[in-house]
C-alpha cells in the first residue's frame, strides 16, 4: 500500500442555501424542477433535509443536505456519476453516527444522474452500503435503501490548471479518477507520486523525481524508478484488502510543467499494459493526466 495518503477533497465553503421543502442520464438539456429537495431512507428510517449546499468545481459536484436534528448526508461525484464518497453523519459530539461508503470500489450506486445546465440544477437517486470504517467493510454498516436529491448548484470558478485527474480506458472501459493524493518523498527521497482512485479496483500513480521534473517521452517497465505509471489492484471485499502492485510497462509523455510556489503541475498522456500475478491483463489506453507534484 502507499506510504502515506493525503486526500485532496474540495471543501464546501459556500454560504448555506435554505429552502423548505428513469434511466441513468446526464442530459444537459433536461428541464428539472427548481425547488430544492433531499431525502434518504437508511435502515427503514426516513431522513428529510431542509437546508442544502450544492457546488460544482470543474466536472465534480458536492451536495449536502442537513436538518435541525443535526443529521446530514453528503455526496461527492463527477459528471459521469463516478462516486468519491457518500457520508451520513450526525453532529452529536461522538463518532458513532458517522458512516461512509467504502473507500475502494464502493458498493454504492448513484443513478438517474441528470443536469439542467440552463438553471444549474443537478438531480440523482442513490442507494448502497455505508460503513463506520470505510477501509473495512466488516465494520459496522448501515444500508441506504433509497435516496434522492434535486438541488440548485453554485459554480466555483476555480483555476482550471488545478483540476486534478488521471483518466484512461482500461480493457475498453472508462476509468476516471475522483480521489487524489501523494506518496513517497519520505526520508530525503525526491521520488514522489501522485495517485488517482476511481470507483473500481485499480489505483493509478505517476512517479517523477520532484527535484528534476522534465518534459519528454519516457518508456518504462516495472523496474523503472521515475517517469513511470504504476497500477495497484485493491480488493476491499477481502479481509486483508488484498493490495497487489501490477507488473506494468508502457510509455509516459510529460507535455507540460507548470511551476508554482507550493507545487508543480504536470500534464501529459500515457499507455501501458499491466498484469497480475494470477495472469490477468489490463490494457491501458488513452491515458491523460493533470496532477500536482511537491516534496
């Protein structure tokens, strides 16, 4: 597993907006009702919310419903429905009422995702399991039987260079990262990686020498230390989480380096083939990335 993980979640820092109270789709022309609503049924109990936040940053969305009982439900996802996190929590001074979807490969479904971009409204339904320990699905869990929201969102006009992603096609299927963090750089080492996690079983990491990042085309193998892409298989449904770094080779192209005061941004493309010890092959095509690198 990674040496350490620093997640880069977008914070919900906007002013609260208070209101009273098909098939999967992201049809941008759909006309949705303008009245905000958000409710969820967990283990047979209905929770209805009357205070809302909804925020769009790049192609990612965050929504939050709250009520006077200090009960809250939060989701973060991208425009194609790839889930970062679903979180039910009660502000009661304890950590007993704080449940999250599984960190890796969540058994949680976001469906009927629809946008009305003319009115800045996002709507979806959802269901699945949430856990007290999102890295241990044998921990105490609750079942989100059903939930839905229809919310007006605010667009955060952030610097487009800060939109972190590592996206690709793996075995013909779309792969879009939604969680990001860093690894390496400990004990004086300048080799660091920025990793991305989708809602599946593969974590992708781009490794460079942070003290000497260069543009160019780099062919890599599993034995390469820098200027490479690595792939890790994670099975959250195994008691030991079953982490395995795949044997990967391919080509990494770093097109652009944008230097900053706190970190550098690197942008480019990649292709690769990765295999597991059991012989399963992952063909990685059309890889693109925009990630931050710092010591």
